[in-house]
C-alpha cells in the first residue's frame, strides 16, 4: 500500500478541524492543521508594555513576527503594515490562510479529496 499526501487550504480553523476529524475517520496516517502568514512566528503571546522597550523590534510588536536576523526585522518594519496605516486585502494573506496537511492511503485518496472539497477546502 502506498501513501498520498494532500495540502488543502481553508478560510477558518473550524472548517479545517472538521475535515481533519473526518479524514481521521478514514484512517488518515497523519493530519495537521496550521495557520500561515506573511511573516514567521506565532505572534505575541504575553502582555507587554511597549514603553519599556522590552521587545525585539517593530515587526514583532505590530506584525506578530519573530525574525532570525536583524536585517529581516528592519525590512519588515519598513512595510506599510507596520505603521498601522495599511488597509484592505493587499496587506498580507487573506482568505484561505489555514492549511491542512494530510497523508492518506492511496485506496482512500479520492474519497479524502471529496471530503476536503465538501468541507469547504481547496486542495
């Protein structure tokens, strides 16, 4: 038996989690759901006071990004999104920013694609 991998994109985590549970019922070998964005990192996960300057840079503060290099952080701070003056769909990923990754047996691959499509996903 061979395996097939699937990447599908969703509008919301709830849609993706619903499909993930259905894929697990199909005995999917592995299923994961995650959000992706324009910048790396999981975002600010604690309350902080920006007046204390206890943050690595403007990109971390305004864009919830964790940068490995100082150069990338400076470049992100120059982005229009960092100022708070950006608006509309042109600033970062919109729409389908939730990704579901699954590995299924080839015998249920077509059925898994139907489940994803019926659940609102785009493979």
